């Protein structure tokens, strides 16, 4: 007799919501489970146009090294050196584009240890009260008063994806990664919803190594 695999939790939750929507006479969300992508986000920098000119010269623009999964986002060819308070450095820190309205650097825990500083876990853009550092570029030197963070693990979702999982913007969800017989669970994954987003989880390099993401057999999102 063929073995029948039980549906995952997200699929079960969706079936329950689908029945409820039909009873309420409301439009039913998409029936097909969205394709889930989980990527490791290496340390990187986001930069304002003004600070880009400080480091790379007047009129400088970011140029594409590699396009990223989210529409319009890319790893640029431009890199800088981050200098911590004890003169410990992280060289070849890549800038992601396009430019933003603020400058911040996202690190993993081991990066912070290398620099000899404590870096808080924050949602991207929430840099008030965070530590800073010094940035060396080919044309200039920038002192960041704040902006060093460990990015909170998060998932990008379109409104349709959010409807499938039964969540809304800034809710929390759980990621389960199964790799070579070992299962790792990440709670408190921050949900970020925008019509331009494709379904993608971002965890940092420490988290990716801990769950052996490179050899994952199955990844799953579900509400705790």
C-alpha cells in the first residue's frame, strides 16, 4: 500500500480558513501553496545617496554585481571597510542597492563578536539607540553615530501569501527547517507584507549554519 504523507500545518490551517471563508460568503484565498524560499542574508550595508557620495565621491552611484530575489534589489559592486571601536575591522562589506533614506549595517552575532561590540536585534530601519562605527571607502571616511544592527529574522510576503498563512504585517510566524534528519525551529519570525514582495525568508549566516540550510530537505512556515 502506498504511503500517504500527512499535510503540513500550514496546509491544514489553510483548509480550515477556506471552509470558514465559504461559510461567511467571503472570497476564498488562493488554493495553491506559495513557493517558499529561505535565504541566508550575509552581513551588508544599506546606504543613503548622501553617504554614498562621502565614501565614493560626488555623483557616485551603485552598480549591479548580482540581482537579488526581491524585485529591484541587488548586491552592488561597491564594498567598504567597517572599523569597530577597538580598531577591529570587517573588510569587503558589500553595499546593497538601491540607495535608501538611511544608512545601516546588518551583521550576524559572530560579526559583532569579531568587532568587540554588542549589537541589538532590530527590525530594518529601527536604528535609534544602536551602536555606530567608522566606514572607510575609496574616496572618503564616514562616522556612523548609530546604525549597526542584527536584523530580526523575517519573511517577505505579498498580501496573497499573508492570506494563505493567516497573518498580517508585523505578525510573528515560525519557520521549520529539516536538513539531513535534523529539524531546527525558528520562532518569532517577523512578517513583512507588501504588494511588491515575493515570498522569502531571511535569516542571517549564523542561523543558516545552525540549521544546515544549505542541505535543507524541507522548509515550512506555520503559526505557533
